[in-house]
C-alpha cells in the first residue's frame, strides 16, 4: 500500500496529496507530528530508528513521529503510531506546531508542518522492531548535553523540534 502524504499550506490547510516518497523527493510541505513522552521522573523517552529506515537509520529521535492519513486527525494518527511503534497508548496533549525544512544526503527533503504532542508513560515500551531498533529514557539535562556533544547521533528533525520545544517552555 502506498502511503499518501497530506500536502498543506503554511496555515495547515489541505491542498492535496502525493505518495510519501514523491513528497520527500520534491520537498513539499506536508502535515506531520512529533510525540514527546515523559515518565514521572521527568525523563524523555527516545527511540532509535530501525536500521531498515530509508533515511536516518539507527539515529536517536523522540518517542514517535509520523504523518496522519487522509481523514485522520493529528491526535488519532499520533495515538495509532505510538501504539504501532512503541506498543502503548497514553493521553496526548497538543502543544504547538511549526514548519521546518531539512535536506538529507540521499536527496530526500523533509518539509513539514509538525504538530508537537506531549504525554506521560511509566511502563515499559514494547517496540516494533520493524520501526524501532531500541529505546531509552534520558533526563533533559543529559539529553541536551549529549545532543551538543554528539549531534550526529540524533535525527535532524529531533534537534530542530527540541529547540522549538525548549523555546515554548520559556
């Protein structure tokens, strides 16, 4: 099944659809979401992307990020993908959205209107090995330090999204 991306304008109005690969080849603006999950100790859940991913394999990123399907709200899509990738469901609160563009070495471009949602979870994720290689919990201080020392270990969009998240906390 070909995954279709919802193309949007800068105000998140739908303007069409295209297959996922074509959307990323052309660098077109599309709707996406990023989920930040924290435990009761204030640690953030990170996932390491599976080795088979077509871009950014084995890099660390936030708990889950993806794209809604046609007819699906961002919240519905976020709940679905969190269950599919990390094996749990939790309440998610939309926090903010922003637009970014990042080009990859393989010629693909992420150009997303990214909706950021936050939730809490204190259990043990049951990762889908087709999507996720590994996971870990990190304190925000530890994570910020590691992202500065080892930026090559993290996805481009997570670095951008973390900066946006920290700016929204101010």
